[in-house]
């Protein structure tokens, strides 16, 4: 399973021997480090080799998990980034390294840590701990320098041969940009070969040069390069040759940019991850970069291969290109101003996401928050040091999204830090305390969540903040439900909703309190009433394409259908719930849905399917770091379904199917479950 290994966007050139060596080393050694100068193609070779191996034998390396570390600003985000890459949505309050080791210890995996050179020390410590604790784990590192740990196998990557692969790469990339850029005549090929030699066969340098062949002849480019390289040799003679070569190529591309393109390049370096047009406008506008001039400057950088695209179509800068832009941003003395605009933009994004939470674009906002994760962290880091009150507002806004999308630990860390720095009463502090309550509840700390909900309720009552009171009621109600107290949860929801006469979609907190009421009625056994309210709420959600609440109404309707001996209807609602939680990336919700669907399968007499779903469900439960949780009624359903499935197919078949589900790619099983393809015809 290739997991999140990047796609190859164009033809891979050369490296046949290096690829074969890397492939054989990965199979026989537990730690391989692919080293080489910046721009030599370490990441590209790793991607190509892994995809080639997977095409030959998908089981050869086990699950392949790719962590891009180039966007990380410091070591605090290292373990969260790796956890995200391996599918660990850790909800536990313990040490994050312990949770990561436990998650990686049970099945063969290849973990790729890409672009580690700026985090060599922390990566060395992490890899040492992981390889010790996880005997079935293999690690591939790409870095400009080795980790220097015991058992590390080093593979040094050299530039491409100038008169063969390098020349092919240069001309292929140039022709892909502009067909007229082909150098078919012998004289043109001679100058193209000279370009390759001047650039030492470095792939990144050749990629940048290829874009210029759309505007200049090979002879003109070779002449410019000779001149530029001589200047760099004179000013930085002590730099290693290949470092000078890369700086020559990037500096030369910078020199060939228009002034506004250079300014935009510098400002774009503030982005840690991928970015879109809205982010470019919000962060990079100002001065001569106006609404009229900025699009042309961006188009120019794309044409020159300075700005690229990821597989989703968003923009990106390669690490070395970003580093060069950051150097110029410092020269321009714009670092603070651009970082402030960057933080402003992502605070605006968080506000819009919060406002749109119950609207038709809810799933889109979840995805935008997830895609912007590294930049939201960068914005929080900047605001924490410059404007703590705004940092408190930002983390309070994104923490609920993060709680659903696998970033619970980061939410807790940033909330604790911001609340410590801002101890004065404010709406932002009240929101952050509520968000902290949601986080600790998901970590299993019910008493702490109850205390925070009561504190939020007191603050909201003092400030006559009805929405705040409803938010506190939701938190307390869910806490009661998970503690096995549906009567108390219903009282809290009824009392809170009695304060408002608005419809369920009057506000996010009103909507959530209506959901608490449905859960509580189910827990009290008032199934007809619960079903009627859930169906009505689900209909409202479907009309607005609201996903989060709708998925939980489907969850409740599935539980109710099971209790009413309607397993086919239960399976239908469980699949709908799983589809919604998949769209949001909510591993906790997927784990709940897998349990209910497994129970429906058992009730339908499909014991083997039930066992397989239960096995995959256990994988999702492990990914959040807890045993199989949920309200008490789900625990009873789960235990009954296992007994029924075992009785239907026998212990041996059940255990075999359960194991298959636990060892399978969970995303593949989830897709089959949502599509209903795991169920045989009745």
C-alpha cells in the first residue's frame, strides 16, 4: 500500500542503477539514508523507486507512509507530522512518542522521512526510538547529510551524466513547456550539453534552465550561465562546487525574473505548505504587487518553473527555492511584515471556516483547514510571539476542526500555551476554554471536561451570552453521554434549548444541542421519539449538505434500527455515517461507524463480513489510541454482534476474518464498506 507517496507528474529520466540499488537496500536494510546535495533529485528517486516496487509487488514493503518534513519550521511538529503521515489520530493524553511506537509496532511498514537536513538531531533521536520499539518497521531518509546512527546504510546520489541523462532531462522538460524549445540541430545540442556541464547535471538546476529555453536559445543561456558562474566563484570561492552550482541556477533564474516576479518569489517563501490564489492575494499583495500586477507575476514564476503545482492543483515551492526566496525576503527587510500578513490571512480563513461550519460548504472548510495545517501552525507560532490574544482566537477557532481531523495533540498544545499567555477574560478566552473541553473529552478525561463545561457555563451566564451557554451545554451533555448518564444529558439539552426558540440551524451550538437530545433519547430507550427527532434533523442537514451532524444522526438511526430488529436499515444508515466521516477525515467517527456496520452485518447473518469489519474497526480505534469507546449502548451492541457472528460462522472463521480486517488497508476496507460491496446478497 503506497498510502500518501507523492504522484509522479512527469517522466522519470535516468537513475536506473541507483533505483535498483535503492530498491534492493530497502528490502534488506532497516534504515537507509539517501544523501546528496540540494537539487540532486533525492525525493524524485525515492518516489520513483517506491512506485516501481509497488507496481511489481504491493506486499514487498508493507504499508508505505510518506512524511514531508521540509515544511516544518522546528522539531515541535516532527512527531505530529509523522503521526499524520502514518494515519495515527492520537486521542490519548500520554506521551506522543509512546503512542507512535505502539501504532507502528504491529505490522510491516516503510516510513519515509523526506527532507530531514534541517532536523537531523531530532530525526536521529526519533528514528532510533522507532527502530528499537518497532521490529517490523523500515525507514528511508532523504537528507543532505546522514543521521550518523548505528545500522544506517548510506546511498550517495550523484548528479546526472552531463552528455546523456542530464541532456535528455533538459530537453524533455523544455519541450514539455514549449515544443519549439527542442534543440534538434547539432549546434543547439552542443550548447545544451554545455548548459548541462555548467550546471553539473543537477536535476533541479536543469529543470529551472529548461523553462528559460522557451525564451532564449541554448547558446544565449550557456553564455549567461558562464558569466553568472564566474561572478559567483569570485564572491563565494569557498562554497562546495555543487552548492555553487545550485546557487548559480537558482540565482540565475532569479536574475531572469522580472522585478515584480522577484518580489513575489520572496514573499511566497513565507508559506510552509501548498497555497492557493486566495492565499497569494492575501499574503503577497502590497506595494507594487496589486490586484492587476500580481496574477502576471505569479504566471511568470510558474512559467519559469519557480512555482510548481502539487497533485491537487495547489501551488508549491521546492525547499531550496523557498530558502532562496527567504534569503531575499530578509534582504528586503520584509520578514516581519509578510509574516504578519500571513498570520492575518490564516486568521481570516479560520474565522470564515467557523462561520461556514453549519453551511453548505462545511466539508470544503474541513478540507481547507486540513490542507492549511502547517501554515496555520506557522501563523500560531508568529502570533504567540507577537499578539497572544489573536493566537488565542485562532487556536480557539481551529481546535474543533483539528479535534475531528487527527490533530488533537497540537490543538491541546496550542490551547494550553495560548491560555497561559492570555489570562484576561475575553470572548476568545471563553471560546478557547470550550475548545479545550472538547479536546480533553476526546482524550477520555471526562471529569476535566465536565469542569471546563461548568466554567464555560458560568462565564456565559455572567456575560449573558446565550450562544456560550448553549456551547457549554453541548460539552456537558456529551460528557454525560460518554459517562453513561443519558438522563442528565437530556436534562442539560432540554434546559439549554429552552433558552432559544430558533430552529436547529439557528447556530452551531443549537444544532449540537439538538444532537445531544437525540443521543440521550436513544440511551434512555425512547427509540420512537429518538428516531423521529433524528430523521427530522437528518433531513434538515441533507437539505443544507451539512455533514458532521448528519453523520451522527445516521449513527443514531443505525443504533435505533438495530434495537428495533431492522438490520438492513441499520446497515444503510451506518454506511451513510461512514461516508460522512470519511469526507471529514474523522477517524473517531469512522471507528464508531465500523462497529455499528459490523453489528448490522452480524444481525443479517453475515458473520464473516461482520468479523472483517470489526477487525478494520479495531485498526481505527487503535489509530485514536483508545480501546473501542462510545456510549454504553454501543458497547452492548458490539458485544452482542461478536457473539452472533461467532455463532454464525464459528470461532476459527471469525478469527481469520477479523485478522484479515485488522491487517488490511483500512481505507480500502472503508471504501468497500461505504459502497456496500462487502455484503453478499440476502
